[in-house]
C-alpha cells in the first residue's frame, strides 16, 4: 500500500515494520524528522484508531521502544481532508486550494483562533510538517495557516 514513487531507507523500513507489527495498522509513508526527534507515519484511511490503540497505548509503547515521538496522520486522497487530518486536533474553519497563474497550487487554511497554536506547533513544526506532506502527495507548493 506504500505510495508510488516514495523510496524508503532501511531505517524507515525498520520503523514501518515495527509500527505495523505493534499496531496492525497499514503504513503508507514514514518520515523520520531527526530535528524534532519524531517519526511521522501516514497510515491507511480508517486505521487511525488501531494505530493509536486504546488510550494511546500503541503510541506510548512505540515511543518507549524507539525513544522518539510518534505522530500518526490518516491518509486521504482528498487534499483538503488530508490537510484536515494532518492538523488534528486543531479545528479548521475552511481550506481553500488555489491554483496560481504560474501553475503553483497553494492551500490557505483558516483555523479557529484558539487552535492556531496547535495548527502551527512549537517553532512551526506542525506547519512545516503539513507543507512537506502537501507537496509530497498533492504537489501543493505552500500551505498558509491563518
């Protein structure tokens, strides 16, 4: 179920194998972010509950085993839904996808004012994550959070 055109390193493959064996969820993508000491897993639609586990037990166990923070994002073929999933638990007002005259696509995400900090994340790490993933999956050149 791995996404087309994405090549994994041995290190990523090991994390995917561990994640899938602990959770039973299907991983579509794995991004190791050493800067923020986290691993981002994009998982098959519908597998998020299984991945996290009751009261977050699967994620807690994986974090203890690897010493890294684990983030789980549910995949969607719909770019707006994927962005919404990636920014959870922030509540979004709307997502507008716009194609610029130069052919570049941008997403403008309007977030509930009190959830803006959650959406952007400490040092902008969540905003950075969604920009990376939107480009990787949907050729969206920029995501701005308002």
